[in-house]
C-alpha cells in the first residue's frame, strides 16, 4: 500500500472514530497532496508524498517559532500535536553516525577540492538522504569536513 493510500485510510479511521483533530490535520495534508498532484500532473510517488509531509512539518515548525515570539502557547501546543501526527508518515531518520558514514562515502567518491565544491556535495547528499535525515545537519557536517 502506498503512503498516500495509508494517509487516506487513516483519515477514514479518524472520521469513523470521531477524532476531529487528527481528521482535520489529515484533511490539510490530503489537500496539500492533491495540490502537489495537480502541479506535477501525475500520481505522487512515496518520495514525493514524503516531501510534501516534510514541507507541512517545516511550515508548522516555522509557525511555532512565530507563535512563541507572541506567547501564543495554545497555538504552539496545537501545532506540536499536528507535527506528531504528521511525523507518523515520515521514514525513520538516520542516526548521526549513519549520516556521518554516508557523508564520508560521498567525500570518498567525489574527492572535493575545498569549500567551492559544497554545492556538488550537497546535491549528492540531498539525493541520498531524501527524507531520511535533516539536511541542515547534513549541511553542517559537510561544511565542517570541507573546512578541514
């Protein structure tokens, strides 16, 4: 079963169990998936679905930062609950040691000359880590290795 089908099934279960909060989050996610499907003009693969889920999580994390500035704790709590629901559809993230190992493999394959090769390294890293690791963390590791 594809990830999109799993999300649809979970929305049905939430509807039947009258879990209004989870249902509203899944409806927002389904709406974002539908929009992406229309933009891409084809059914979404699991990787594309993961990208949409990741984008939704990032939007909520950004909103949390804004709400914290204005002490809107109720909104922050709701957003955290939404993020918990959305994270169920993300693949397991790699441990820092696994990320480091893959970055080392990329460095061994590409033999970067220095910081000017950051873009090439990150392009390869983005392809390998798609949805499996936080690219900000990966970027920091790559910068550290390039500056040695």
